[in-house]
C-alpha cells in the first residue's frame, strides 16, 4: 500500500512539474520584433529609405490595401519616397499607437501595430489624419510579410479638387488669350 501511495505521489509530482514548465510567450507588448517594426516606421518617418529596407527580408512581400498584389521592400520604399514627396510633413502621431506581438498556433510570429498617421499636403497646406493598421510576419528577426490597411479617400479627393481647380484656371486663361482685343 505504501508503494502505491509513493508511486501515486511521484506521478502527481511529475504532472505538477510538467504543468509548471515555462510555456513560450504567445502574446507580448515588448519584443525585438516590435522594436524592429518601430524602427522601420521611424525610418519611414525620417525618409531613410535605405534604413527602412534593412528591416525586411530580401524576399519580403508587402501588401498595402490589397491581398493579391505585393511589393518588395525596395519597390515599397521607392513608392513611399514618391508619395511622401508631396507632403511638407508626415508621420505617426506619438502616443496614439499601440503594438503587440503574437505567436500563432502554427508558430508564426506576427506584430500588429495600430496608429494614426498625419500628413500636411504641400499643395494646399491642409493636414490630414488617417488610422493605420499594420500586421507584419517575422522570421529570423526580419519582416517577411506585411499587410497595411488605411483609407486615403480624403487625401485623394483633395488632390482631385486641386487638379480640377488647376484645369479650370488653365481653361479660363486659354479663353482669355483667345478673346480678340479691340
């Protein structure tokens, strides 16, 4: 009987040790991967396109507002370089963002970022804000896949209005030049 109690106690102790084994972190708000995504965002804000690309794997696929058309880190940096040139200032509003890292059931590491982007168009000196969500998959410390979602509609509409106003002003100027003077 003492032997049965002894093995029973030994078995319970074994199960207790197994359950106390440290489990891998599945969710956190501080990690090297979060720091990497924040560094990529900081490089974007600084217009450091070479530095921006260093946070991505050579084979990274970047999807912005799409699920089927991706850019490489180089192509995305070039697109950002072109699009940010039209702003006198741009970046994410400090203290209006949040980040988290999760490890999926399949062992994939993802970092999610929510923030508010703000930019001032040089052409009309108007400031625009938009919420942005980024989710980036990491492997070996680099971003291998990124999805970003944001709504640029107010900016696009403002650009269309400015374009229409320029075209109208051009037509009025052409009409004035064609009018014969007496």
